[in-house]
């Protein structure tokens, strides 16, 4: 069955990653599908790489007017606009944990009869994600944690390095961070929480590459009904834990005022506005433009929600390799008892659970609110 796949441009600032590499698009074309790729001045792969293999090139953000049978594939969430969503969308939406603005986003799908297959919730029968950037998030999060610590030791403002720019490769990142760290004789004591997951393993990989052996905690090490004061004895905390249900925090505002060695926190999990946040000590994510914040005297935090963007080519290639066989199943309509069916069921559950006063929509041509 021939399908129309529409790869959209990413509008999130500093985002160069994409879900489909030129190589993957060539395979889709060879299978008989149509592939449209929007022009993008920021995508890590040039438009010409897609055009040369036979993809149709469309104007940036033209997916809005794409045929209704088009499957719109992106990476990060859509821009917050008023118009309804009528296509099938595949991307990370960040709406299923009741994040800020989730009602508005889901309402747009309800109004337009569109469907959302959230990449975060493409899971197998064991509820494990089939495609993730986690390793690269942990790798980059550890790198920023070390670099932030280095700057604090040297008495330098880390935000003066901004904006943070993507690296050509992980080797280039390692060499850059290590060069600055080597200006300091001592080495930090580093704790990774969630060390056994994808992100945690990525963090371990980076730290070992620069000669640091971290202390690794798993879920058994964080079972507690109160903040974990042992964390304060480390110089750097890298939080890679995946928290699915509300729990006692790892640290809170009272705990971080106590005597401590801890000077840097790199929150790879980065969920400050969610109900499952294990680090309720800051209000908003940091950014590539302003990567760190001071949360207490001599305690700095970095929490960027798209860390793999610092390694866009390698992380995109890896993610696409993981996703591609499942995408082929989707295009073949082979979705029964599959990650796609599970993601769709969750979408239906979340939209059906919206209360009437949460479904607030606006017409394209009017500012009058529509209450459903």
C-alpha cells in the first residue's frame, strides 16, 4: 500500500535533529511510498541530500496544508497555534504527563479529528520504548555537568559560553570538554541516579571517556520517604532517572541549604513542571542560550530538554535506525498489538479524559472560544 510520508521542519530553537535520515527516506521510496521533505535551514541533513535521492521538496511548514492522507513526521512538539490538527502526527508531544498546556494541544486534535502517535509512548509488550535518544541525552548531560563544574571551579560564568552549539561528533565533544577540565588538577566525585537506563548508560560512557568513574545508583538506591542527603557529599549530580509516578524528591529546597560538597546538578530527566519531578528545586528548563541557573549559593543547575541536539547527526542516525522497522510496520498497516496501537490507545484515553471545560478551542478566523 502506497503511503504519503511528510517530514516536517523543526521549529524548536537549536533543534537540528530529525527522525528520518536521507538513507531511510531512500528505503521508503524504494518500497513505493511517496516522501515529501520540507525545506529546513536548520536540519542536520541538507535539503539536497533528500532531493538527490528522489524526495519531493516542499516549503517550510507547508504540512499544514498537506493532503489529509499525509502522515506528518517530526521530532519535537508543534508550535502553539490556534488551528485544529487533522492529520496523523508522529512526534514527541510532551502532553501525556499533564505538562503545561497539554489540554490546549490535545484539544486541537479533538477539534480536527487528527491522531497523535507520541514517539515517547511507542513501547513493546514489556512497556519499553522501541526508539529513544536516551543514550545521547545522558552523554550530553554528563558533558554539560562536567563543563559547568569546570567553569565554577575556574570562577567563570558558564552562561558566557552561550549559545551552546552542536558538535560534529562525540569525539569532538569529548576533546572540547576534556581540554577545559584538564586546567584543574582535581577531579569531581560524580553521582548518576538512574545509571542503569539508557540515559544513565550514556552518562557513564561520557565520564569514562574522560577518565572519571562515577558512582551509579539505580531504583533500589533511591527508595526513601524523604530527600536523599547522601547526594550532598558528591560534587556533581547527574539525574537520569525516569520517574513515572509521583514520589518523594531526591532533593528539595530545604535539603540543598545544608552543608554540602554538591556544586553542580545536571538534570537530564528535566521535568520541572510535571507532577513526577524528583528535583523540585527549580521552575523552568534551561536553554542553549542560557544553559545554567544558580539555585543556591555555590550550587548551579543545567536542565536542557533536548540535549541530544548537541550531537544531531549521530543521535538522528541512531534514533532513525531504532524507529525504522516499526515505521515500516505502521506503513504496512501492521499495527495490531504493536507499539503504534499502544500509543494510539493512550492518545484516546487522554483525549477522552479531558473534561468539557478543558476542551477550549478557537476558530482559525475568530478569537471566540469554543467550549465543547
